C-alpha cells in the first residue's frame, strides 16, 4: 500500500478507532487499517495499551455481586423444562428434521432465504462501521479514564485502599484503632505472615504544606522511618515501607515536609503489634 493509499484508508478520528480496537470492537477491514498503522508507529501502540489499561482498571474496580439465594434453585428448577438433546454425534451427511428424525443431507428441507424486510434490517445493522461503534468504544474508554483517574490515585484512592485491604485480608491479619492526639482516628492492620503493616485514617487533621505525617517502626534500638503521607480530607490508606518484625511498635509523628531521619515530635499515636 502506498503512502497516499494509507492516508486515504486512515479515518479522521483515529483515536476513536484505536479505542474501539482496544475493546475488540472493530470490523476486519478496520482491524487491518489499525494494525498496519500500529506496525509503523510506536506512539499509536502506546495509546492502544493505555486504552486497554483504562478499560481493565474499570472492570477490576467493579465490586462483585453475590447472586440471590434463590437464583441457583430457580435455574436448576427450570432445567427440567428444557428439551434434552442427544449427545450422539450426527454424521456430516445427515440433518435432523423438525420431528427429531435424522435424514440424509439430500432429503433435508432447504431453509428459506431471507425476505426483503430481513435483508434490509441486516444491511442497516451492519452498515455501522467506525463512526458509531468507535464512538461508543471511545466513550467507554473516556468514562473509564475519568473514573479511574479521579478515584484510583491519591492517599484515599482505590489503589491505596486495595493495597491496604490485601493486608487486612490475610489469614492472620490483626486490626486495632486508636484516637490520634491531634484528632481523628487511626487504624493499624498487620500480618506477621506477610510481614506487612498498613494504616487507615479518618478525620485526621491537615498539617499544611510545610509538614507531613511520618510512620515509624519503633523497637529497643530506636525508630526507623516507614514512609510519609498526607491525608485527603482526613482519609488515607498507607502501607508502611519495610518489613514488619514481630513485637515492633508502630508510631506516627508530624514532621517537616519530606520527612525526618528520626522523630522530632511526640507521636500522635503508637500501636503495639
């Protein structure tokens, strides 16, 4: 295909077509056009990866819905109403007639062809291509990007909540909540099997741009920093840096922005593990 033919085949709204391609919602002709462009342009391949990542993140963010208790019995009960079909294979030169008997291919009744109305409906359905389906696909990806972008990142975003929940879901997980000396509540969750700990906060006061909250592992040898965080409207979900050792204390102090090598203030909360 020459360069002029490439330009003629490439749609005006390429990003919408890339979004549709990422969702596997393109025709064979559209797929050929997109894949030819992808083979020549790494930037386009990166855009497709971004579209797929956004769609996957949106799908992963949906909470599973438990079926109602009566659903299984309802489905199983209706199976008795379904006509049973023999699993015995049918020879390629045989068909099954309306009454269930097998008949040779030559004797099988010919299926009537589609009428004018059916042909018109079929043509209208498949006369969609890129503008309609690509626009729908692009809308889905834009929605996914908006939802994920607004809610995935940040100290109280879905990503942070997921990381903390992974520790809270451990078979040996422990959890305890204490009131902060500065106001608000802090919950510590930890797992010795995972050697990980995390905190959840609520109504924790903001400390301003010049300060930050800092987490510490504390034992007889002193305090070791386990990371800093700044809550969002009082809420934060933070996994502590480093490995949790059995019996260590976990504390939080308010430190200068960027954190300190050692605590410079009294802890606002301390937990035993």
